């Protein structure tokens, strides 16, 4: 068991979850990856990661779904911290990470990637490494495709496997309601396999961000954005988990402006016209029994950043 002294130097960083406003998927490449053109938005549902100097490398996970998260070296926040230590070099003492989770695990909102982004920022500050976010990007991309975006936050286009980030000129603030649905049968590889099946024999165009999405974001108008939300993985996700389709239909009936599967699912992201609209939608979904649980958050928000002290709320 790793021990962390109360007095050990420690830094806490906070990173957001994401929703994909647009997820264009191309035909599978020879290396098994699908080329992506995505538009990410960082939303105000946060993970906090404290990095403290310790006598051995380790990780403790607290909060939502903590029991589902590995605490060995397969934890991607720990992997990120160890990769950064290799990059920084020198005689660094090991670090113990304490992760406080709020983002559903394996929900398509990139909670694990947020932990990795927060771990990079916390360790960089703990070691006073003097690395900019641009200098952290290659390590972030090595850990996972969504990690570079969660370092930077805001609204951005992601290309390649999603790891090549270009900020987008976006106005306004958007109010989201997220509905976690059952994850059974909906692993990311299974969703991509089903996408391949559903598109077999069809010409799948090279994905690119749509001009209509860019225009809606420049306008800063939630209704315009709602009309252009698209996710090429959505038919596959609904095929594997029909509950997703039912939630989308019910939410549109309750006045959501738009609905989309977040990433490869199974979380459904619903766009409301205002904060009050999001509260009304959340109440309608839970009171009617359509959803057991809903999460509300606005976006865009900042990427991973140091916060003064752990806030375990
Ligand atoms: P994405 O949207 O990027 O596909 P996700 O939100 O669906 O990601 P995550 O919660 O990021 O999924 O994690 C997926 C899997 O990664 C989990 O089932 C878990 O086993 C593993 N994992 C490794 N490290 C972490 C971590 N720090 N937090 C959460 N999951 C982790």
C-alpha cells in the first residue's frame, strides 16, 4: 500500500468531460483505426485529480463508478503520469494519484481521458517541469485520442483519430442534459464493429467537419446547433442498445431541441434552449420514469487546469 504523507507536496487539477457535436467516421483503415472528423465540446462535468509525491507509484479512485476503474498501471491517468515522468527525466520521486470521478465510466464522455489530461497538468505543475500544453500534446495523444482535446477544452475540431485538435470559433453557451443508459453490449470496439457491418458494401466518404456545423457555432444559436448534431456511430449504438433510441424519442417529445449519442455511447446528450429548459427537461425525464438519472452541464468550458485544493463535491 502506497503511503501519502499529509505534508507531501501535492497539486490538484480539474478536467472536463466532452460531448461530440459531430462525429464523422470513415471506412476502417488497414491498421484497424477509423479516420474521424469530430467536433468536440468540453462540458462542465468535471474530474479532479490530485498528484502527491509518494514512496511508490499508485492510484486511488473515489466518487462515481469508482469500483469500475482499474487501480493498476492500466489506469490511463497513471499511465499518463508515468509517461510524463519519462519525458521530464531526472530523479523524480514517484507520485500517488487520487482521482475524484463525476463522469460516468465507459459512457462515451471520455471520463478516463479527462483523468489522464488532469494527471498531466497536475504532475507538470508538481514537478515544475515548465512544459506548455502544446508540449504535453504528444504525450496526451500517446495515452488516448481524446486526451489532447481535454487538455485544451473549449470547442474544437478533432481529426486523425481525434487527437489532432484545431480550435473552432464558437459563440454562446449551450445547456445539456445527459442521460446514462445501460452499457451492456456497447463497448467502443463493438460499436465500431457494428458500424463496419452497417456500412459494408457502401462507399463511406472520407469524414470532414461540415460547414453547417461551423456556421451554427459561429452563430451561437442552440436551435441552429440542434439541427446539425450528427453522429455516424448512432445507428450502430441504437442497434446494440435500443434503449438509446427510446430515450431520444421521449426527450424530443419533452421539448429537447436536439439529441445525440455521445461518442460511442451509451450516454444520450440532449440540447436545451436555456438553463431553465434543461431543468424542465431533466424533471420531465425523471418524473416520467424515462430516465433513472440525468446529469446537467453547460459548455464550452476550459480544459485541464490546476485548482487551488481538492473539491470533493
Ligand atoms: P470515450 O468517450 O473516450 O470512448 P468513455 O467515456 O466511454 O471513453 P472511460 O470512462 O473513459 O470511457 O473509460 C473506458 C474504460 O477505460 C473503462 O471501462 C476502464 O476500464 C478503463 N479506464 C482506465 N483508466 C480509467 C480511468 N482513469 N477512468 C475511467 N476508466 C478508466
